[in-house]
C-alpha cells in the first residue's frame, strides 16, 4: 500500500530501450471501386496524399513497425451499394476473389474502397453502414489467410478510421463493449 519510490526504472529520468526483433509490416492493398450504378463513375480518393493518410492512421493504431499501402486498379461497379447494407456482400465477395487472383502473399490485407454518393452527408444522412468485414478469428491466433479483406466508404475524414476498424476485424479483433445495444456510438 502507498507509494513505493523504489518501484521506478530508471530511478530518475528516462532510458532508451532498444527492441531487437524482426520488423513487422502491415501490408494493405486498397482496391478502389468506380461507382457506375448511378452513372457517375465516382472514385474514392487514392491520391498519394490519401494513401499516406491511410498509412499514417494504420501505423498509429496497429502494433507494427511500418505500414505499406498500395492501390490496385479500379473496378467498375454497376450494382447498388446502399447505406442500409444492400450490395455490401457482393463487394466483399469481389475483393475476396482479388486475393486469389493477385496471388497475394499471406501477410497482405485487401480493402475495397468506394463512394456510393457525392458526399458523406448525401450517403449517410439518415444513418448508414460505413464498413464491413468478416470477423477473422478462427483459428484464434492468426485467422484464415483467405479472409484478410474488408470494405468501406472512402469519404474523408471517416475513411481512415473505418479502414483501421474493419482491418482490425480482419485481424480477428471484435468490437469493444463500450456501451449497451447495437448503437454504433456505443460499440467502439
């Protein structure tokens, strides 16, 4: 009980700790979908600036040495992706197939990215799904390699956190029980 001044290392100041371990790199392939359902041909932002923003956010939240983000060629998409979740499973199935088609290595995660409306407010004004993935937690230690994929909207600034969140599920992480019910404000 009480304060134990001897329970501090170093006794005063700070000391550099060198971790001698193999670097762990999170590798993500962004797969943009060109939204043709409404005739717009709208693409999410995959500019160098946006890719760097994804990389930085993932590096902040994942326990890795570095993050590599690359962008796959755009996929034309003529089907509806609705704010209530309609059309999302079809997108996930498409990006699931990319892993096999691209012969991706085991440590690569795929992320489908799209903008089904001109703006976040237009898409999500009445509530919406921002991202979706499978909970890849079997086997518990690693999940299944083939399920290392997810999908989400590309609206700035929501896209970066949504990407990290959904890739967390691809790593086998569940929602944090921060509140009651299924209200998204109470989940994470």
